[in-house]
């Protein structure tokens, strides 16, 4: 096989274990390895690979690196045919690797991939990819979009904890737990963490039927997430809609929702009964969304802002890719 490796030395695992994965990749004669530290370097590496048509693309980085790769693949279109991706758990949260890639020790996963003679020896799954369109910016592609307390929590982590000894997954988990706990017990914290947004969604049953667009509604969201993942970090599944109306899984908790202290833990596991009889807990699936909001968005852990608040942000399914999930 023609195998290409994108290695980000700044991602969580690679920063803690410098050079380990790079050495493994460099020792294999069947691999073409690139060091990438930014979206620009990712684009340059994929452009250089365009004429070589790799059979497999291995990503040794975190969710942000994977997002940069997905964006370059779908926006720049360097390949006539998209190769399968093998995502190693070489970042901090590694949510994409856990759900659609190769979870566990990335060194062992990389060695296992090298022992396979062809893609036929690998177990692949096809997953939809989320497309984020912010007015005035280049389209981005990923798998998890966080709003309100999620994006606010990530911003707090980056500004206050990242350089204070709370790096990595413990710092992120601590930040999110702190944010949600404060929001549950205090109205002031809810107001600070919530995001005012207007949204409408639409579904399309088939290519020959018109889109079913829902009317726009305005809410104060305490927690919002849109994802193409089947499960999130720690195996959580905070999606309790049973309707198969589209590839985007959406969950929204409004700022005035009652009983959050006991409802949210059950809803995080997909227990729909915890939302019954309560206002402000929404879960649905759709083909696309249109958003207007006054706060940041977090796409696979990277924060983005819209400079044109009056113009809607579009979230949709931008296509699909095959991911290596294991070996046969």
C-alpha cells in the first residue's frame, strides 16, 4: 500500500512523548511522512501528496488536526478519490479517534497498521462529515460542534488553565465540570454561560422531495451540540431523538430548563425519559441547520467567531468518508 502519515508534534500525546510516533513512521519504507503544525502545513502536505494517490492516510494528531485535514480534503479537493483515514489517538481529547478511528495506544495502532498487506485486512466504517459555513470565512469540516457552555468552557480553558499546569484532558474535563456545576446552581452563571441564538433546521427525505424546513425559533441556550459522532468523549451519547431524519445529531438545553442537576447525567447517556414532562430539553436529527448567535462556536475543540452576527451560520452534512476502525 501507498501510505501517507501526517504527524503533528504539537498535539497532546506527541507533546508528552516527543518523536515516538515520528520515529515509528520514519522507520517504515512504505510510508511517506509529513510534519504538520498548522492548517496551512496540512494543506501543503496534502497538495504534495496529490500526485501520489495514497491508499491510506494516517493522522497522528488530535481532533484539531483531524479537523484541519477534513477541511483541506473537502475544500481544496487534492485527491480525485478520497483515501480512507486512520485516526490515531495522538491528541488530547481524541474524541474522533475514539468514535471513528483507532482508540488506545497510538504506537501499537501504528505498528498494527504497518503489518497489514492491504485495506482488505482493515475494518472500515463510513461516517458523515459536518460542514460549517461562517459568513466571510472559508468553509470548515469536522465532526463535533459545541455551543454555549461548551464553547465558553473551551475559551476559559484556553485563557486561564492551558498555561497553568492544567493542560490536556484533565484541564478540559475540569473546565466543563466547573462550567456546568456553576450553571446548575446559580442563575448568574447560567446567564454568563448561555448564548442567545436563533435557529431553524431542515430535512430532506429524498432528492425528489422538497426540504421540510422548520420555522426559526429564538432561545437562550445553556448547552448546545451538533455532531455526526455516534458517541462522544467517555462514551457519552447525549442524543435521545429516535427519529432518523438526518445525519446531524442535535441537542439543546435552554437556560431556563428545570431539574438540570439530575436530568443532565441521564440525558448524557441518551436516556430520553429524563426529558419527559420538562421544558427546555431538545434533541433532534436533521440534514442542516441555520444559526444566528452572539457567541463563539467550537468545532472539534477549535474556537471560531462570526464577524457578521446578522448573517446566518450554516451547518450541514458536507459528505462522508471511510475511517479505519480496526483490523479484521
